[in-house]
């Protein structure tokens, strides 16, 4: 049996690791194609905020929100811009999270540091248009009936 030096053994192990890493990460050796992202579904009321980090969001049950972007992660998705507000929608797309670092002394931001859950929307379906809020002027307390 031939003696193998420690240096030769390390070179062989490194070369083997590179080949395996290339096969796993690149998918070139096995011929695997990258899988399409999984589209998830959310339902809620569409809201618009012209001066926030994101323009469109979906208000879910319990007051939770999910920012909505276009399928290309654009701020102005055409599918949502065409809708008349006070509408419940079902959206399908890819979920993600994004960190907003807040401001710095050189570049202050009115938004605090935090994480945002977002969806890159691929499909939109209108479920129903909601009636306008009833009762008096905006901001007025709803009528609870006579005493």
C-alpha cells in the first residue's frame, strides 16, 4: 500500500468538497432546475398609504398588515392600482420579510427601525367591495342608538 502524505490527503479532501459544493449549490452536476417560488394566498382589506415605506398593504384579521408589492418588487403594482378602495381581495404571491434600519444622523427617517412582512403579488382577485363607513362625518363616533 502506498503512503499518502497529509498534504496530499488535504488537497484531495478540499477538491472533493469543492465538487460536492458545486453540485449542491449550483445544481450543474445533477442538472436540477431551480424550483419556482411557492405562491401563498392571503385575504383581507386593501389599504393605501401614499407616504409610508410601502404604498399598498393588506389588512388581515386582528389588525395585522402585510405590505404588497408588484411581482417585480415594485412599489406601484398595476393590478392593485386599478382597484377602487374599500375592497376585500385575495392575493397570491411570494412572502418575504424586509428590515428597515430606521434613520441615521446623516439621513434621518421618520420610520423607526423594524421588520416588514411583504408579498410580491402575482395574482389579485376581488372578493367584494365594502360599503362606505356609515354615520356622520369622518372621524365621528358611530351612533349607538337612543337611550
